[in-house]
C-alpha cells in the first residue's frame, strides 16, 4: 500500500507541474540545441558500442536469441502488473499475472513462452503510460544521454518505475520480496540485454532510417512521440499492443 501512496503523491506533483506548463506540448522542445547535441552523442555511442554488439548478437543461434528475448520480456511483465492495477485494466492484469507465473515456472524462468501459446499476451505498461491514461499530457520533448528520447511525463515516469517495479525493488533497491533478492548488477544486466535485443531486432530498420532521413533527429522524435501516444491510447482502449520503442 505504501507504493500506491507514493504513486498518488507523484500524480499530484505531476498534475501541478502539468498545470504550470500548459503551454508546452510534446511537439515543442525543452532545449532543442542541447537535445540535438545529446542525440549526436547517443548516435556516436551506438556506432561504437551498441551496433557492433547488436550485429554480433544477431549471429547467435535463434534459440539463444529467442530465449534471451523471452527472459527479459518476462521480467518486464512485472512492471506491467502494478500499472495495470493503477489503470484499472483488470483484463490485462490477469494476462500479466498469468503470463509471468506460467512463463517463470513452466517456461523455465521465462526462457520459454508457453503463456503466449495459451493466448496470454500482456501489454507492456509503465508509469508514463499510466499517467497518460489519467489524461496527463506528455509535456515538452527532449533527449537524455544513453537513454534517448523522452518527454517531461515519461522522464518522471521512468524514475517512478523504479518505485513500483517489483524487479527494481529486489535488485537496485535491495529489498527482499517473497524470499527473493538480487543486486544492481542483476537489474542493469537485464536492462542491457533488453536494449541489445531491441537494437538487434531493429538493426535493418535503423540503417534504413539513417539512409533515408533528411533530419534523423526529427525522424526519431516523430517515431518516439507517435509510439508513446499509441501506447497511451492502447492503455485506454485495450487494443493490441503497438510497437516497442521505449527507452
């Protein structure tokens, strides 16, 4: 219950912030020149580090790749559970709980995905989406080092995720839950694996975007904002999940 009390405080604080920035929307930039500089840094980092790793990852046997993807996706489902509850989306709450329980046990810690074969397809939900489902606007757009595109709402949501995500509680926050505990290395290892998996899956798409975009920064901004808008609408309308371009 303490988690949900903190979330209520977060919503209240963000609502005040949202009222103070009513003239700023997601099509506007908080500080465009800085964001463009950060974007160039991120792209250079991608060229030197993430892209080579992703290309090597793509050469791994398919069972290893799918197993790693299933494992990180299963861990990610834990964040969806409290967010589904906060959104009042009880159908998706059932999908999330059922999928995590089945994949963690029968699916051998999530490396297999038997839940999907039974029709359990949990949507990925985070605090940013939950705030959006409450009608809170995204605020202005900017780019974070390493983490990439975001908005005022989603950056606050990113921090709030670590307070309500059970996996974050047993790792970076070092709390024991149901006899399970971990450490920061576990948390960042899973997040890094998820990032590499996403980069590998979208390697050709990103190459095509770099070749065809007149302004790559603006293209990434457009894709990110549309993706987040679709995810918020999904939270409300309970449609099939859209693309996954989250930080």
